[in-house]
C-alpha cells in the first residue's frame, strides 16, 4: 500500500510537471509555425509577464522564491504555470483568515508563567534568546514536564499504544499520514474500545498524505465506530484551485491532556519497521508528560477548528490535570505558510544554529537548504563550531537525494561534516546544540517545512532527554559513511548536471 501511495504521488507530480513542459513546447511550436513574423512579439509579451512576476517575487522576502525566479525566467510558459499552481501564496485566502482567527483565540489560553520565564533567563542566559523568540511568536515555555526520547519508531509506537490503553477522558490525534497496516489496526482497535468506554476520540489527518486510505468506506467505518474525523485541505478543493501545497505535516497525539507525543513518526508500518521500504527506517520522537502538553492541545484545537470553524470548544476542560516536578524546560511550537516570511519553524532552527558555541548536530531526511540556512551552517562551521549532519544513505525520493548531494559541496568546503546513514532511510528531525538545548519534531530542513507546510516541534532546554538525543546521534553516526569532499568533486558530470537542474527546481520537490 505504501509503495502504491508513493507511486500515486509520483504520478500526480509527474503528470503535472509534464503538462507544464508540454505547454512550454506547444507554445513555442505554435508561435514559430503559425505566427511566424509575430513569434518574437508574442514571446516577448510572455517574457514581459514573466519579468513582472519576477519583480513581484523579488519584493517577497521568502528566500525560496528566488528558485521560482530562475524557473520562470528560463521557462516563461511552464514556469508561470507551475508557479501559479505550486508557488503562489494566497495571503488573503479564507483558510489563512480562519487560522489567524484560531491563533488569536489560542493566544487567550497560551499564557506565559512569568516565574518560569524569569527563571530560564536567570539560570540559562546562553540560549534564552531562542526561547524569547518563540515566546514572542506566541508559544509559552514550561517547566514541570517530563520528556522521554525514543530513538526508533518501534519503541515510540509501543509506548503510544500503552498510553492509549490507559486513556480515560479524550484522545486527540493529528497526522500527515495514516496508512492501513499493523500500526493503524492496533491503534484503531484501542480507539474503538475507548469510544465504547465514553472517551472522546478525534482524528485529524491531511488529505494528501492519507490519499489512498481516505475512501468513503473508511470514513463511514470511523463514523460507525464513534470516532470524530476531520480532513485537512481536501484534495478536490485544491485541484479546483490548481494547488497541491500547504499541507498539514504535524504529528501530534494527546491523551487526557497529560501526555503528548510528536516527532517524525506517522501512523504507518514503515515507521516501526513492520515492513521494509528503504532498508531500516530510522525515526525518532518524544513524549511529554505534564504542563507542556497544554500547548499541543491548543495546536490541535487550532487545526481542528480550522476544519470545523463553527464548532465551539471549552478549552479549559482539556487542561493537564497531573502535576509533576522536573528540571529543565519545554517549549512546543508550530508554524505554517500563514506566518511567512518569519516562520517559527525555520526561525527556531536558525537561532539555535547561530547561538551554538561548541557543536550543532542535525538529523534530517531532506537537506534541501535555502540560502539563509546554508549560510548559517557555513558561518557556524567557520566560527569553529563542530557542525555535523546525518542524512539518508538510502533515499525515499531519488530526486531529493540528488539535491541533498548537490548541497554537500559548499557545506563540506566550510568544514561541515556530512554523514549518510547506510542501513537505510533516516526520517528523524532533530537538532542538538552544546548539551544545553535541542529541537525534536516534524520539521525537515527543506522548503516545504520552512515555507509550505504546517509543522510542529518542541524546543528543549536543560533537560535530561537532550543527553539521550546526543547519545543517539553519536551511536547513529557510527552506522554512517562520512562524505568526502574529494570524492564528491569527482562524481560523474551527468550527476552534476542533473543535480544542478534539480537544485533550481527544488521548490517543486
């Protein structure tokens, strides 16, 4: 089923790009054959339209738009078609207005405990600016929250199943991918039992990520079981608007308001290695227990009410009820295209990189960097910071892997160490710095996570789970092959050409 879904996505993208390039060719042939003398005049008009669009993009501060500029300049017909389908941001859209209203509503409940804020400012001045940045974006920082780190998906899913069995009041789940298999069937069995026990069970998933499973029969089955369902950005609506972007890539599970999970793990069998797709699937995640879960609950409500704007919820009924004592701090945060150009998803990453003094360790499946992120990594390495990045040795998408490889060069020249995970595909999204702070969540280091998708993560400061994350990184690094600048420079010329071309097209990947 996963292979089918992957091929289905590929067909959609391939057909769309093919149509765009066909339009380019047909336009040129038509103009040259039938308009003859008027060819250059008409084509000049197309170039003028492209230039106008380029100027509009230049005035947009989002870094990834510069790739669109190149595409439109080189391919004025196909480029314009692809941009209006995939690249154009609809700042005044109904969805954006709704989510901004939801954020405004959430801000009433996401109130910062001033004592906690003062405490971290006094005791941990080195990284407090990262926390302040996220606080100004509307995300409180908490203490009194236990954090458990899971180095593989199998362990996290087992923990999730056990916590689900103990649920008493409500279960909220928000995922990009839900796919039929052992993982989903085990969860569904528990959810069905919990509904019978009177537990409020809600499931929200992205329609594109769950394209294959989301059938009429599937929806009816959930309804009969008593599971409340919401679907983010239905595909049919996006097709009508020629847009496939702006997906909900968040992964959140909340149980009774006291327990919250996030990380790279979706509800599908490959994430627990029950099936093999690209060798060993290495993924990670975290479990919060305590006050910090409240932000996850508010994030879920934001997306749930975006899909159900007329539904009223009494937020205070869902607050954490367990009190725990734990050193250190957690700060859940989220971001999305409505927050561009200053999206917290990239902003948190760049600030943790820029504040690193000793080391910065990054694990990511997609090293599709914009200029800002690349410059920050190069600057950190040039300042003597030990910068290491682990990426997949076996990719899930060959074209993204080619862009990954293209980006190795300038990073390695600056002293950044790149490692490819040889046992398989690594899907983890972690950043660790100086034994003091870390981020774990759903955020990839690519254009989609930073500009096009709704994402979430947790900023961790001075908490024991950071040491576990570092230990896992070092252990994983031993299973990797370090990339060599000399070998990279000697790769075939055909690879260099393809990689350069895909780099230009990277906003589409």
